[in-house]
């Protein structure tokens, strides 16, 4: 039996989350969604995820703090539409994707995480 990969999407835009889900609905993923930083932190403390895909700016703060909350070999990918976020994340060495590209690049982003 193939193990499902677990993904936590951290974003407060339900339309965007729906677009992302439509792109991977038929894949072998178990997907959870957090719409705030506090909810994401609580979910990370309770469950293990293979991937976390987080909007940089999220209600409750900046998702960069999630780096300190990761367990095991969870892969963290950041997304935003702001150029300033892109530059900051890329300088830190973390994976960054433009938010508008994510629904179309989801499989590629996960493969290269």
C-alpha cells in the first residue's frame, strides 16, 4: 500500500485554497488547511506533515516562524505575490513560489522541495 503524503496549506484565501486543491485532488495526498498562523502552529504540534505550503503573510503574523515548529523532515515551501517576500525568502535559502503560480506548479514544487 502506498503511503499518502500529508500536506498542510497555510492560507486565509478560500478561493486560492480551492484552486490549489483542484490541482491536486486526484493525487495521493492527504491535505489539511489552516487559515491563520495560530491554527497552523496548533496543527503542526498535533500532527506530522510531509509538506507545509505557507503564504508568507497570514492572519496572526508571518509564517516564517513555522520553521522553528517543524518536526522531522517536514519540507516547508513559502509563497507570496510580494517581491519583497520573494527576496527575503530566497536569501534565507528556503523554497519560494509566487502565489499565483502555485495552483499550476503544485506537483513540481512538491517534487523539488
